[in-house]
């Protein structure tokens, strides 16, 4: 038996006066690679996919039995990392046009359908892309950006249509509560993409739109029961229009440029051409469309969405984020904390303790005014599973359940809606189907919002609509009592919208791209050993600062967000509000620098070069400041730019 006299005490028992920074800052569980092991892995000459997977499996084997891999800040050599900061990667705004239009729809069912579309597209790059691991965020790191986009337009039949970053010249109309059902053709979705090695089944009932109820019935147990019930006898109350602005959300006069022409104009809708400057907010709202069958008007036109996020905790890793589209009166906020566990064959990723989901809130700035002000949609996160580790071909499955719950608002009608999305388990023997099904139902009291946990539990008399499909392709929905499906969303037809980020020369030292610039540059240059050394310098600096705070009894205080995140709803500090407003007003962008990053290559160049300007111009800003207005904060933190 070995002696325990030389064993190191646990972190809680370390003598703070004499301990090293590594000992003081050490996570509760630490089985990650050492710096030397990381460098050895980065020096491996086999940088093929199989070589990288072999290295990854060596790391993951250490994690068997670890309760939460995320809590120990899984550190990987640079050759296994995607050259993008974590705070930048997870922004949930891949389809900001869907998010921004929630507050433009006057029917409560349409708003729930749009919130559901947003929930299904908020991570579109992940749905269409590959499995990747961004950089670990460091405490106090923050990231901000914006999207200048065109809103969705109303179609002649009462539906709504995306006009930007679509894959076809005539994108499908998304059905609303007032448009007619049917009109869908049975087509197989393009669910098998180059970066996903596991092919999807094109014969699944999830991707077909046949109306043969007898043929589909055996495969639709839960939904068939719900749809066979009688129609809803009491329709949902429509919200009245309005236009007042509350004291909590002051109007901004910032001009939002039109980004791209619609597909009908004959241009590539994924490009950012045809920009228009000096459009006022009222001008933007007048460019929308009117649905003749419902009489409701989409504000449409240009809008700017601003995003701010900050790493507020290191152990466990937690970030807070806030998004705002003042043009349509919609906000988005939440706390990001993931937990992960290696099962031996797969990595399961699920929400952490402080992660209550993401929250969409409508404000007085909505075209519908006070009638929807305060209405909130809570969207929970399902569980994701990264599979194929043993076979060397990674693919992702989503399992478990997602909920979209509407609460609050000033509508006199007490009824609210809730959606349950059930992701179906995948078979190990058959091709992946990526199938889901769900239900939208009414509830009367706030206490009843969480009463039903599964589709099969919802009583038929509360059902408003059901939906089914594949989360990598087409999803259809039906009102209760209808036989013909309507299109909810087709993820195959749309791509992520490009964002715009201030050039490095205008960024502070603790902004994500500035912190990780040397790592990103080295990875892009395929200098993985140098990238790993740069990464280790950044991580060591963080340990030393954490150790110093512990020695002097000082705790970290977030700059942009309040410390209390107990309800999962982060709140902006005064500096946070100024940062969001500054991004909307293009502070830090010189003339010609408001440029949308239309490709990964353009984003990578902007992340390593100080001047910015790679991509296609989004606008000529109506007023652009030539630097950072926060002069008093420029030297608050240590610079992480040098890793030599």
C-alpha cells in the first residue's frame, strides 16, 4: 500500500498564503491533460480527422466516471479546437428574422408558432454544420456584435416568407393561423449533409406530407389521438394593436440598413448587396407586407439586432447574454451553462443547474404596443448526444423534450399557450431519422403552465395544434380537427444570417476576439504547437488572477450583468445597457467597417487582423464613431494579446 503522506490536499484545504495559482484555482475534479501533454498532442504530425479523433478519445477516456466534464473546464490541444471563441459561437441568432418578427404577429397562436420556429432554428449552424469545440471562455471575457437584416414578409395567402439567406429562388411560405392548410408536396428533405456522416432516412413519416391518414396512423400514435378530437370551440383572442412606448425602453433613432435583396429580385439572397442607407424606423415599418386574409401587417423591412454576452463565472463556467431588436420590440436573454458526461461511447450535453433556458420578451416597442408588452416565452434546452466516437464518424442526436411556454403580458384574456417538443430516440441499427413531434395547448392559470410533461399527457380538449417532422428538415403542423398539414418550417431552405463585429482595433482587451487573436491566427496558420502555447498562457494568466483574488478575499464582479442569476434571467447593468446601445449606434465602427461576415473565412480574417472590413458591406453608417467611447475602461484588465 502506498503512503498518503505526500498526497496533495484538496483545493478547499490548500494554504492560500503558500499555494500556487494552479492549486488555488483548481477545479473540484481535475483529470484534464497537463500542459506538457497538450503540447505533445499538438505536435502530433497526424492531423487527419482520424488522428484528431484518436487524440480526443485519449482525452475522453480520462473522463469516464466524471460527474460533469464541463465543470472541470475540459481543455484540449489547439489542433482539436474550432478557431472561434465560445461566447461568439453560441449566440442563438442564426435566424434573427424569425426572432425579430415574433412581436409583429397579432394572433397569440401565430406568435407561439413563430417562437417555436425560432426555437428550432436558433442553432441552425449546428444543425447544418459539424461537431466542433470552441475555445473555453475566461472570466470577464465578453463579446458583442449585431445583425442588420431584412424582416420576413407577408405572402398573398396569409403566410410569411423569409427573404434572406435562403437556398431557393422561391422559398416556401410558412403557414399562419389564417392561411389555408395544404398545398405541400411530398419531398424528401436534404437532411444528409457533407459534414454529418450519418445519413438521414428519407422514408420517415417525419419528412413526408402525405395525407393518407390510414397509412400514417400506425406511426403517429400520440398525434393521431390528439388530432381525432373535436375542434376547439373557443378561438384564441386576438391582441389589439397599439403603439405606445414604455419608460423602460427608450426609442432610438439609429438607422437600420436593408441588407439583402429578396430572392424574387433575382440576386443571390445570401449575399449582402443592395444596401440602403438612411432609412428611419418608420420607413422600415412601412416596407412590410399585409396579409389580405387576416388584415394583419408585418412590419417587415430593415432592422438591427444587437447582442452582448459576458463570462460571469469560471467554476462552474457560466455566461449571461442579452439580445435586443428595438425596431420590433423583442428582447432575448438567458444564462448559458452546460453540463456534459462521457458514457464510454458518447458525450451527452445537457443544461446546467443555472440554465433555465432562453427567454423571449416583447416590449412596448413592438408594433402591437402595450397589448403584448411583457409577454414572455421561455424556451428550454433539450439534451444533445455526440455519437460515433468509437466508429470514427461523429454525428449528433437530440433527445429528451423541449418546452416553449408563454407567460405574462397585458392581454385581458387569461389563457396562454405552451408547446411540447419531443425528440425521438434514434435506433443504433437503422439510419437516423432526426424525428420530432409535438403539441401546442392552452392553459388557464400560471400554476398550470408546467402541468403536462409529455405529448400523450395533454387532454384533447386543451389541444390547439400538433406538429411533426425532422429537426434537420421539414416540419409541418395542423390545427386541431384539420387533416391537411401546413408548413411550420423547412430548415433545408434557410442558412444562418451573417453577423457584423467591430474591428479588433476598436475592441477592448477583454473582448473575445482580442483575447484569442494569437490562438486563432496560429490555428489558421496550422501552427498548432504555437497555438497551444498561446492558449496555455491565457489560461495561466486567468489562474494567477483567480489566485490573487482569493488571497485578498475579493470576488469577481461582472461588468455588464448583475450578479443575481437565480431565476435564469440576467439583467443588464448600466454599462451593459450602454454597450447594447453603443452597438446599435455603431460606436467603434469607422466608415466602411459595418461589414457583415458572409463566410467563415471572412470572420476568421477579421478575428486576426486589426483593420476589419472583410466580407460585404452592410451599409454606410449614418453616423459612425471612430473608436471606443468607454475611455475609462480601456485599461481595467490585463492584456491577453501577447503569448510570447
